[in-house]
């Protein structure tokens, strides 16, 4: 089992919350999901977005401009829309090469409409291939732990991922795959996770099912991390889990927040329901808070 993780809002500038999100995918479903997403890209745009220099992640797919483009006109017929969206991307490529092609309004409209339909389809594929979502939604002013401790948002995701692995009732191990940041961040996270899995009771217990050392990949070439980013962005702008979450949503993103919520892991522990998505307003472990 693989858990792909990415974040939204870590710069605390233009997003209401910080979100750490993970999508869990069984190995046998990973390649079919990737193929489905890539086929959908070709169907909607006539090419892969990466071929036009675009990374298919939340901020680029669900940015305000794409919704404004989409609303410029009535829905365009699928075949015509793909043709126009492809023309739009080809002109982006020419632009990047120093040429300055002329864009036409229908191309912008088609691109915006294609983007929104594509994102809806990605969430449909996630349901089809039994993707489970986990996320910590974090207040931007949440108190931070000491450097030697793993933050509570990470510990929460590891706990719920462990529960999910237990629910499968096999000896399957869980792997962690992160979007790579700078090496200093990666080394610090590895050290914190090593401390968690070796020095804490819960961490040692969970290392039975979760491989403690994570893998790091580049999000711009890893489809499943892009899906995790899309989930994180959709939750950040489109879902509020608690009355403590008083930051406004973007109304056009609420649909996608609900689609992300449909992927949420749910289970039962000690006769009570447990969920894979949680709002956190203090990132310190319990002993630090006390």
C-alpha cells in the first residue's frame, strides 16, 4: 500500500489554512489510475498538460482564472472544446519559446471548461480505484513543536493510515511517498520520523505496518502526488470541518471539497467511528501541550 503526500498553504500567504493531505492507493490500482488520468488529459486537451509546461496540481487547475474563463460562454461541445483547448496549450508552448501568437476568447473558454471537467473526472477515477484520503487541516497560527518532535498533523495521518492498513486484514505494509522539498527539510522530516517510530510507544507499534523511512519524489513528474495536492487544495478552499474554521471558502471550490471528502477514510475503533480528515489548531504533542 502506498500513501502519497503533499501540502497546500505552507507559505501562509494566499491560502486560508495549511493542509497536509495523503492519498492511499493499492499497488495493483496505481498504474490503472495513472493511465486513466493521462487518458483523460489527452481527451480534454489533446495532449498531456506537462507537455505544455503545466503541472496538474490544485493551484494551477483550480485557480480563479480558469473558472472565469469557463464562465465566459455556454458549455462548448466536447470535441470542439478539446480542439480549442489544444490550440490554447500549443500557443502557450510558442509563447514560452519567445513567439507571441494571438489568442482568441473561445480558446480561453474551452481551456477553462476542460480544466474543470478534467478535475471532476480525476475525482471520479479516485473513487473507481478505491483511493482513500487522509488530511490534517491546520490553523496557520497553530503552536509548533520542538524540532525533535514529529508534528501532530503528520502523527495524525500516520495513525489513520495505520488504522486503514489494520482494516485490510492482511500483512501488507504501508509505504510513505512525499513530495520532495529542499534537502534540509527532507533530512529534518526523516529525523523526526525516525524519533517517532523508534522512541515513542505508538510509533514503535505502527512500524509493524508502516515502513518508517519515507521516499521522496518530484511532484511535477509523479501523478499520484499531484492527486494528493489536488485533494489538499480542494479541502483548503472548499471544506470547513469545524465551527472553529472561520476562514471563508471559495464557492466555486466547494464542489471539489465535497468530492475530496467522499474519498475520506472512515473506520471503527473501540466501537466509535474514526475519520481520515481532521482540523488541528495545535501541532505540539500532548506532553508539550501539558
